[in-house]
């Protein structure tokens, strides 16, 4: 299982320097990726189902075990190349009122909607080194020919109208900063 820890538990020296500003950034990842991508930025929906989140995800959201949620998995692409894998958990109880629109995002980026809402609040960002053999690693690297031993991710609970959702973002090897990681981060 992936071990998520609040970002304050990491020394900056523990986080790969090329990814540090990306992992700790409090602004919209979507907007920052759109600014970095020289041509076409888009969202590829891998799946969106109603299911049961992992124990860790349910705990982060304060959900009872076995409670159902929308589980959305996407890739954020630059010129057709996956840079980031994102997994969003939206409890069914959060899909009321104006938040019902979250169930119908399609290929629109979630980040654009979240950061456009002045009432949105983000809780503490957690980080993880995601290792080969973990379910999240397998999901994030599905379809890749060469799979790195480790990848880095971050996650946070967002609240809109006091309703929570959890967004996990994993930086893939094709992401420009990830390609600049020193060898010790690529193989550990």
C-alpha cells in the first residue's frame, strides 16, 4: 500500500529537486501544466466508475469503510504524452447541489473547476514515493513499456461547500521534471 505522509514530514533534501516545486505547489496543477505544455494540453479519461475507495482514501475523506464514491482516473497529456496520472475520489454524499457537476466532467480538467470556485479550500498536501508492486504504481504506469521503480505523487482533500473530494496526482517519467531526476531517485 502507498504510504502518504503530510509534506511537512519530508525534508526538502528528501524530495527530488526537479519535482520539489511541483509537489509542494499550492496553485492549480492544471494551469501550471497548461503553461508548460508548448502545444496541446488535454485530459484523457481512463475510467470513471462508482466504487469503493481504498482504505487510505476513505480514511483521508472521513468516509466509513465500504462507502461508495465516484472514482475518476485520468491522464494529463501534453502533445499526446502522459505527464501526470490523477485519481479523484468523490463521495456520493458530496454530489449534491452545485457539486453534481463533478460527476459529469468528461474531458474537462477538474483543477479548472476547483480553483475557479472561491469557496474551495485545500487541506494539507500529502506526498508519497510510489513503488513498483503497489496498486497505485500499476494504475499510474498502465500501458507504459518501461516502468520506473519509483514515481512521486501528491494528494490532498479539497472542500467545496464543506463537501470533500480527494485528488491524487502522480508525476510520470515523461514529465519534464521527472526526466531530470538523479539516478538514485529513478531506481530506489
